[in-house]
C-alpha cells in the first residue's frame, strides 16, 4: 500500500512526539528517584541536609540560564586568529596515578593538577608557529547530541617523534596549552575522557618535512582552565620534620616526607610570584603524616587543616610574598 505525503508526514510527527514523550518520562523518573533518595537520606541522617541540597542545587544550575549570565559582544582582539601559543604539554594516560582521585572542574571550569606516578613528568611538544588548532562541536540528533573535541599540532620530524608515533598512536592523552600573552593554561581531557591520538601524518616532500598530530575525543566537556601546576621537572622533596615550605625559583611542585611536623611558615616568594600556583603532595607511603594548618601564611578553605596522607595533595595560589591561599585539595583518609 502506498502512502501520500500527508500520511507520511503525520507518521513522522507521531514518531517524534513519541520519542519526546519517552525522553520526558525518563527525565522525570530520574529526578523523582534523586529526590526520593535524598529525602530518605535526610530522614535517616539530618546532617546530610546540606550536601543533599547542594547536590540538588548543582543539578538545577545545570538546567538553568541563571548560572550562564549575559554574554556580551566580543571585540576584534578576542576573535582574532592565531591565538594559541606554539607549546603543548602532553600527559599520557599511562603516566597518571590512578590510586588517587583525578580532579574534576568546578563551576568556573577550573581544574587542579593532574596526579602523576612517581618519577613521571609532563612532556613539552613545541609546534610550528600557528599550527596549534582547537575546535569543539556539538550536534543534536533525534534523541540526543553528539560531541567532538579536536586538537591538532605540527611538530618537527625526528627519531624521537617517529618513535612516539609508533608507541602512542591510538592511546589517550591529557592536553595542556595556552594562548599567546595570556598566563592562563587550558586543559583538554581527563583520565577517563582522554583525547586519543587519532591521526598522524609524516610529510617529506617539496612542501616541507614535518609531522602532523590530531587528538580527538567525543565528550561534551570542552576546554578547562588549569588552576594547578604543570609537572615538567621532578618535585622537590622536603625533609622529615620541616616546618617551613621553602619555595624555589621555577619549581611549583613539592613532596613532603613522613614525620610529626606542622608546616607553619613559607619562604622564597617574591612579589613577582603573585598568582603562581604551588602544589604540595603527600608522601607515597604510610607513616606519620605532616600537617598544614590554617594560619596567616596558609589560608585554608573553611580553616580546615590538610593532612598529608598518601594520595593527598593541596594546591595554593600565591597572594603575596608571605601568603598562600588554598585553591583545591585532595584529602585521603
């Protein structure tokens, strides 16, 4: 039996209405389940009221334009091309310390230091000028959306880069990069949602001799802002029993040693260090864990002390030559 155009259009419309109704019922059921569990938790544990309300608040924010605010018109400086620097910091997924929680971004898209295994550092790939490119795309289908993050860079041809291609094609990475004349460092990817080295091209012809790399993932989360330290050199290890955090020029990561000590002072900072991020890591092994307390030198969130149990780390931002302010922490039991 043949159908005319009106019958076909009616059928398509009914199918789409059915899909929308199914999605609406699924969403309503998920919200009902969330608030039912929350209510039960509150009844059994009144102390859970605050975190439960905060969790619900986060969900509502994600569904509201209130958290987005107004978007003003950009100027030519903001929209101009060739904004990215020539430098890319690469962290292979197999370098990440999975024994501790990987940091997640906050509502301001800020994310902390990537925890690395002992002895690992993030490697710098310097690209051809203006070759770094980032693009993100989202496309809505009949039921859900698809997403795409793509980052590309052109690097030098060498034995090291050829070996890199042989070993890491198809493997996952966390990328860090910056814009020209902007101190902010951006990040793409997390441990579970790393960007895959999807494509590479080796060129040796009349146009040049170089290698192009393309990284990609299909996740909704776009670029984040790093509010932590890049680990490009081995962290400085502080001895047991120290009570002073001695900051060294050019070193942003410090590892403590077990011993009954409370770190109460800092040294080595200058006014030029304002805005710099300092990461303090706990010892790798169990022992008598050092502590950092809230005081005039260390301004801790909610004045809560930080204990250097294995797997813990705390990130500070330099306010002035005498003061570090906590930005984020990982606190293990």
